[in-house]
């Protein structure tokens, strides 16, 4: 009787193993956004990862190489400007929550983990202000410790975001010091902070601003020295040359930050990519206080600039900190206010994704958009510098309805799936032989050349997430669909089609966590696929199943008998 029970247990164990092999398939979940359909971050029917698929040169090929690892991702996000906050406050409570959830909720929304905040006013503000307007107040006795203007506008919006994620990193950027600290006595139109007393008080002012935000339980993760230091803009601005910014940081800002807020990461530059390497070289070789460098996209692609910095300064963080489409760059005859508000422009979503993809390939550690939301005009902006945004609200003529533009969905294909601390993996892309490779065009020509996705082969990037899953983004900027094969090196493949002007994100499971009991847990996905293919035929499945179960059950049973006999006295 005991022998019979032992044999039954052995048969049952092997039967479970057998069923696992036959039924276990690797399902790849994927999401799609497409111009000509209703797909907007829409989850599609899962695809099975199977054995290697042979292809010719008429289909594109993407191969993920998990053995090659590059930079870690910090996150993706957008800016809590005064303009964004003022529009948000005009929405009813439900729409306020809907907007914040759409951005910061990792389940309902696209999982932003970055937020940029201006120190003092910027152009996207209803007015110009600072927190100490008393000329000559070098002791900062009149500094507004409550930062009341921000407490009324920006801070409630930020605190609302923290309800959805505690992983939110706040990056602060000054546009201009108070007018009395500057050479032109004006917060607008450039000018410099070039006197020793002014540099000292400006550095201490920033320390007090960081402390004021922390008093509202808003920790500041990072700080850029100055927004767009190369230009004397019509709005709030302040000019530095690279060596001047290095001196200011080395003698004033860096030491104060180390003493008062040592946890805050410091970033230089924060302007257009076409001059990125020049600034990085000067800043990083003249002071040790910088953790990284921030940059904007308004001068063109300039991806080789990023690559050079990543190569020569591998310990520094490279952070794209601002991007948007300026409405002034759109010819008036092509601008339709109704279309702009309700639908946006599909090419702008593609332009965002193209910049993100190539920034990441070049070595960037994240990507931060500009305004989270604007009104129906692309404002408010106190100097008329109106722009597009991923979300607009009709707060003047409508009921505060929210309109999600293509940029939102394209951004979501990255931010929702490429989690913080994800590691970029090696990727080999073989283009369809019939395609012209125009996608390598690098238009680093200076403002206002930016934000175009050129047709050509597929564009893609892959990351291994902290949970072990592989996130793969694929984009097609052509006017026609493309067939492609995805191969996870040595493990398996699948084929799919990406429509014209579409983007897709795939989540490939962590194969190390897929349950197969011993002795089958050593099998590669390719071998498992062949076994399933063998067992899928009903006759061969039955025949091999009977032989397999009897043979292995007998082997296990005899092994147990042998162990049992060794225990006998």
C-alpha cells in the first residue's frame, strides 16, 4: 500500500510538471497610441514570446541585448509653473484631481516622478515677483519666509501631486534674482549678478527659498544655477558665461548648499543643447560642486553633444529639463485656435518622443517637460510667449474641460513604464532594407530648429526595470506601417506591426521569476517553446506525455525507494 501511494505521488508530481511545460507561455503585454485610430495608450491583446523567428531583409529587426547595460533612469515629469497652477486653480475640484492623477498616478495616469519649479516668477506667470523687494536688504530681513505668492498658487498643486506619489523629485530653477541684486536693476531683460555682495546674498536667498518649501513639507531634490543663462530674454532672465557660473558656484552657491542643504543635487547650464559640451567642460573642471548638467531642446537635436558629455564625465547626471512648442514659431496662416485647443498637433507628440528616445540613447538620465497645463490660448504668459502643452483647459469660454494633446500620450509611453532606477540595455536595430535611413539626421543648428521626427527606420529604446521586466518603446514616424521582429537575445522573439505615426510600449516579463519546477527551471525560453510545439500536436502530446510521465515517475519512485532503503537499520 505504501509503495502504491508513493508511486501515485510521483505520477502526480510529474503530471504537474508536464502540464506546466505544455501550458506555460510567456505573454508580452503592450500598449499603443496611433494617429488614425482611437488608440491612446491603449492596451492591446498580449503577444506570446516564442522561439526565434527567421526573417529576411523585408522586415525590420530589433534585438535586445541584456548583457549590455548603460545609465540608470531618474524619471520623467513636467513643470509646476505659476501659469500651470493658475489654470489648475480655475478648474473644479474633480477636474483638479483628474489632472493631477493623469500625470502622477502610476495606475490611472502616466506616473510622473519629476516636477520642476521656478524660483521667483518666470515668463509663464501672471505677473513678475520675488520674495524680497527691499533694495539693499543684504541681511534678507524682509525675505518672505512664507513665500506667500507660491503658497497661494504653486504649492497647493505640488502637494496635490504628492498625494499620488511619494517618489516625486522637485527640481528648482531661478529665472532671475530680485531686481536690486542685478546690474540692470530689472528682473527682466538679462543683466548679471556680478558684485561680490550681490552674489553672496543671492546664494543665501536661494537657501532660504529651499528652506521655505521644506517648511511646507516639499523637499527640494535638485537645483539648477540659472535658467537659460546665455540669453537676455524679454522676460525674467539673468546672464552668465560658463566661467562666471563656475565662480559663483565655487565661491558662493556651492559652499552654502553644502552647509545648509547637502542633500540637494546641483546642476549647471540649463540652456540649449548646442553649447552643452562647452559648458560641461568648463563647469566640471573648475569646481567640484556640480552633480550634473541640465539642458533644453530649443537649439535642435544635438545628441552628439550629450554623448560627448556622457563619455567624458560618466559620473555626472545629464538631465533634459525643458521642452515645449512655441506658438510664435507657427505661421499664422497655419494656426487654427479651435484645432489647437481640442486636438493639438500629432507631429508634436512624435517630436517629443523622438527627442526622448535619442536623449536616452545618448546617455540622459530622464526627461522633463515644460508646463503641465495651460489655458486655451497657450498661457497665461505675462510677455505673450505662448506655447503648447500636453494638456490644455478651456477656462475662458468653456467649463474648464481638459484637452489631452498627443504630447501627453507619447510621453506616457516612457514615463508610465520606464520606472526610476531602470537600466538602459543594449539594442540592435536592423532597418527594413527598403527604408532610407533618415532618422540619423542631427539638426544641431540653433534656435528655433527643434522637435521634428524624421521618417526612416524604427526608433526604439529598451530598459530593465527594478522589477526585472523589460520595457521596450518602439516608434514609427513614417506614413506607412512597418512589420518588425523583436528578439530578446538568446531567449525568444515575436513579430508585430506598428501602424504609421504610432508608438508602442512592450513589457516583457522577468523570465527568472517565471515558475517552472525542477528539473525544468533551467530550460531556456527557446527550449520551452520547442517542447510546447512538440506537445501541441494531439497525438505526439499523448504519446510523449505517456512515455514522459511513466519514465520520470518510475525514476523518482525508485530514487525514493533507494533513499528509503538507506535509512533502514
